[in-house]
């Protein structure tokens, strides 16, 4: 078997000591070794952003990052977003504005929005659009996602446009 | 139209699906983990056409962690050919046998302890190829002298047919003008963010094969997979998964199931094969139609449409999996929302050295609508008429429904002028024209597009075979199970999987309406194929209609029993029992009512309180058949009603085009849809905005391109461009509701309209923007290169 390296990192507040092959991607370690399957794989070449997680407070594409590069890091995945049972207010906003359909890109979108609202609690519509354009969604046409982020920011949601 | 007051249908209730999806707790195929499970990777052909002379897998087998390596030889031994929906002799295995016919075709597959090791092993497989002649141009391919892709076929022209309905020759002869357009619709692909995949577990002792896969049709054609996997159909069990988007691309998935299945047989362990994005882009069931139209519209000088004649060459790629089904879809609405007495449709399906077509939202009607609406815009231009007026003048009037089209398909209901009026009112067309005129004075190119479309929904399977002389399938049912437990809680079981939108919510809202309960109280589950009832699964915009129908049917059966029990209790007549506000009550006697939990408890555990002859328990199952399907006539002059629930829509996009850079920017986008009674407005809005966004992709960005040597040019998301949040406008969505007379609650399907209308509407808008240059749009996507070339060519004229 290939050589492995000892690393440790914290995921959603739980510290892990792991033995990984240096070539293993962070997303594969999160999913395969830790069993946290809420983080999904969309393209494995860094374009779609489906696998986005937070590493040391910054969003990262876990399909472009080696697990060994996350040694010592604090990682947040979708499973750690809500405190306790129930949904995080951001997740509630996604539900209310229907910022999702199939749910596959959703964990990555939540991570993007989480970072945006932490750094910019009162984003303009353009701020939201630019930030959320980092990830791809194939179902919604983005309108619900943008409205969800605006809703979560405590601003009145952009008019739904439905008459 | 009388307005019916409803408690839940038509209300924006929160989706039942959302909490688990938002929490990352739904189980998608890649989330399945079984003890001892191996991971697969596939070696794909670098050649568009070649004979496989020799495959040496010894180095791959010797790699530590590798359990099995399979090739075409193993595919022949362990499997049968993949299910195909065509009568023509085009044989396809999950792994190429003897010969590869497109770049990316699976040649060998490995099962190993992890995906990394499996991929390492594929690099150790040595394949010797003998290149064969490559053909990528369908016109070249169909020549009798061109080398054939499939020996049993007479040529690469796999299928050819002309269907004529009404007096086409007469209508063309008496027309004042014939508008002719040659149009090009390139292949796009569905690209759901979740790729296709399967986990297979085989028990050689019992011959049992369990499959966990994001295939959409677990009951309808699931048994065909048993044939492919060479297991008895009764021993195959397909488990429904949460599906991360399909858009038509996950109907069958015989390739991934076949590969995982044969590896599971060979390795004696469960095997997971998830496509990576490259697998999906190059070799899945993603690719849409790829058509060359030569089309003519016969019109009078007053702009009345008399007839349409379409000749379409469709480049199917290397195999013929879904046959000409996408042309059956197009036939459902060839004449669109317009009165026409006749039409002729000639299709030539050609095989070339590219990945085969699958299905993508719109499924052939998308291209068909682009063709029709380009002709309509062409007629307006040539006759000097307003593009809105010419459409309005030809609309089927609201009092003409049900309307029989020239080929016999029925349009159930519609109010096309109302949809158009609403779109124009929302868009403020006069204001837009002023904006456009002012912009032109400043040298800016602003365009207003308009397109209509029919939104056929609830397909009938006759469309697969009315092309041939012999008859075929006539069922496309959907079923649910319903139970009311002893605690008064309702459970609905579905027999088709979650494919990416809101089936659970539709089911819960319908049941809530039937029983007067809160939809949030309904539990919805999915059943595997071994315990399944008939269900054709998602596809052809059918699920909202079919699930609504199935739930209403099951609710009626359950109510019959509940009414008997309640009537017995109150010494009333069963027909006097009504169901509302969470209770069964005697009509007109409000004090005589029982809540569902008391009825449930009684039905399950108080047998001696039940009327004589009543079994314990409260359970009903219902299979809802296609609500309006008729047989084609023997001479095929009348194809019967096969796609009768007909929605409608009008889009008005406003774009600004830069002819120097080719950039297209949306200033506004108005879309009005009529898909009958709306069950959940928010869910429908998502379908519309998502569909339009895919239509924007088709119109401006997306093309699954090959070069002339058969090499794919779009092998990553860097090349195959999906629209991001920056490319879409703030959509303005409006609704008209014309209920269907044939379905429960008057529901129609609304899954595909956005993508069917947007390409035609955007083409119209770009053409309108560049009208001062005299540009004609006849090819999509309108990439910057194409727009600059169109503008330059127009200026040079």
C-alpha cells in the first residue's frame, strides 16, 4: 500500500487523528474516512463549487485541496452549520425562499452564503450575486438562492416577481 | 371560469423535501456504503472509431488492492446488451465489445479498495487499437458509401420516415408565400451536478442483485436491467435514491449499472461506480438532440399559417438507445399553439462517431419549438408584420378545446391570448420599444424577443412505436400506497424516486386537500422495485399529474373504508360521511364526528367495533393510468392522443448585444406560463426559472462539441459552460391557470417549458437587437464568436 501520513484536524468541533495517503483529496477524506456525506462532489476540477467547505474560516473547494494540506485546520461542513437539532437560520432562509431543488449543490451554496454574511452582514444584491456566482446550480436558476441569502441577511427579500 | 376554493392545492407550503436536503442528510447514490464495498473506475477509448485488437489487463490485476478487471469479453459473458428503445439492430454493451465507436466509450473497468487504486489500475491496462474510418458529419455519414458504424444496419441512416397529415401539398400550393429556414440546433447536455452512478451487490448463491442507483425508472424498465445483468427479474431489487438532478439524463443508466453489476459479480463484493465529471461529459446518457432543420411555413398574405413542412436530420452519435423518441415528443406539438390544417415531418436519424444521444429536458420539443418559432419570426419579417400580431392572429381560440391537431394529438385546454396579454402587460412592450428606439440613437443594440411554446405533458408510450407498423406499449401508470395508522398519521409510499424537485410536497398537498389535514403531517416514503407497484417514473413532465391522480385514487379507496367504519359508529349512511378538518363527520351533524386518530385506533385494534366483514387496518393502493391515451389508427393517419395535457407559455426577454464583442446581457426577462392548476407556486416557479436558465445556456453558452476528427472539445466545466448567477437576470414570472379537463384538480405538467421557450425567445431577442444590421439567427448557441461573425457578415453585405 501507498505511504500514509499522520494528520489531525477538527471537523465541526470534533478533533480527528487520521492516517491518509498524501494524494487523497480533502473531500474524499471527509466523505470516506469521516463518513460526512453532506459535502458532495460535483466536478472534481474546482469549477462547480459543490464540495465547498470552510477551512480555517475561509471557503475552500475540498476537491482541489489535499487532506494533508488541512493538517491542523478547523473545518466546517454542512453537518456543523446548525447548532443542535433543527436548521440554521441560513438553512431556514433557503427553505423559505426555495433556494434549492435537488439539494445537491446546496451544502456548498450554504458555505458560500455563510462566509459572505459573516464578512458582509448587509450585502447589496450585486454583492450577493457576485459571491454566489462562485458555485454552480443546475436546478433553480439561482433566483431562489439569491433571495434566500438576502432573506438571511435580514433584508427584505427581493420581490419574488410572481404575480 | 369558476374559482374553486381550495385549502392546500395552490398554496406555497414549505417543501417536505427541504430539511434533510438542507442538513446534508439525504442519501444520494455516492453516499451509500456497504460492508466490503469496492470502488470502480473506467478506462475509456481515446479513439473515435477503432477495432480493439488486444487488451492486456495483467499489470492492472497484479496491482495491490485490485479485485477485478473486466473488459468487453467479460461484458459478453456476464451481461446482455443494454436496454434500448428502438427496433433497429444497434447492439450496445456496458463495455465496448471488439470495437469502440466514440471517444470516451468504456473499454475496461476495475474494482479496487478505493477509487484512487482503481484509477491507478486503469492506467496499467494495455489496449492495442486499430483505428477505423471516422465520420462526424451526419450528411457524410448517411451516404451509402460511407463506412458503417454497425454492421447489421444497411447504412448509418438508422431510421428514416416521412409522416404526412392533412393536405400538405394543397395547402402549400394555395399559400401566398412559403417561408423557409435552414436551422442548426447543436447538442447540449443535461449536466446535473450529481453524476450517474450505481452500487451493485450480488449474491451468487441466491442470484440476488441489489442495485442502489440514481436511475429514475426503477419500476417501469427496472426489469429490463435484470436482462442486462443476467439475473432473474424477481431477484433484482433497485433501491430508490435521492437524485441530484436528472433533467432527463438519468432515465435508465444501463451503462453505470451494467459496469458496477458485472464487477460485483466478478469481484464477489459490492461495487460502487460513480461517474466522475469527465465520464459524465463524455459518455453518459446526457446528450440532447443535434439537429439540422430545413423547414418551411406556408402562409397567406394576411399572415395566416396554413401548413408546415419539416425535414430534420438528427445526429444520434454512435448508438440508438432511445430511438426516435425525441421526435415523438416533437410531433406532439409540431404546429404549436397555432391553427394549421396539415403538416409533414421527415426525420432522418444518423449514426456518427460521437457519444449517443440520451434525453435532456425538452426532449426534442425544445429544438422543435426553436424551429417553429424561427419560422414564425421569419414570416413576420417577410410579410412586414408585427411578431406579436402574427402569433395572436394564428392562435387556437380558447373556445376550441379540446383541440385535435393534424396528427391526432389532443390539446386538452388553453387560453393562449390570455397568456400573451399577461406577458405583454408585464413587459410593457410599448415602453420597451421606446427604450429600444432611444438606445439605437445612442448606437446601442437592445432587442425584445418573443416566443411562445406548447408544453406537452404526461407522455403516452404510443409515441415510441407509432412510427412502425406493429403496435407496442400502451401503459404509463404511476402508483402510490396510502395508510392511516392507529395514531391517525398518514403515510404515502411512492414507487418512483425523488429526482430533484418536489414529489413529496405534491403528494402531501394533495392528500391534505383530500382529508383536510396539514401537509406537514404527512410522511412520504419511497419503496424499492421488489415491493413496487407500476410506475413509469419521472419524465415527460408527468409526475405532478400522475402523483396527484394516484393520491386522489388511493384517498378515495381509503375514504370508502373510513366512511363505512364511521357510519357504523354513528349509525349513519356511509355516503353521508364527509372528511374535513382532520375528522370524519356526518354531513349536517357537526357533533357527530371522529378525529382520524380515533378512527385509526378503531380500525387497527378494535375489530369488534368494525362493521361486519371489515378487515383490520387502513391501507389503500392505487395505480393511476394515463388519463387520456388513445390508440393510433392502423394506417397511422391519426396518431391518437399521446401527449394531451398541453400547457403553454410566452417569454419576452430583453437583451443588449454588443456586436463588437458578441456579449449578450439581459435587461429583463418576462415569462408567463399556463400549466393548468398550480399545486405549489414556489415549486413551479423554481421549475420555470431553472428551465429558463438551462435555456439561456442553450441559447448562449452550452454545446457538447466535437471536432471533425471526433475528438470531444468539451471535457470539463471549463469548456462546457453552465450559466452562473452572473449570467441570469431577475426573472419576472407570471401565471395563467387553465385547468385540464382530464386530470385530477386540473393539473398539467410544467417541468420543461422554461427550457423549451427560452432558446427561441432569446434568438428572437438577439435578432431584434441586431435588426439594424439585418442579422438573421439560425444557429445556437449564440456564442460571442458567432455573434461577431453574424454582425460582420451582415455589415459586409
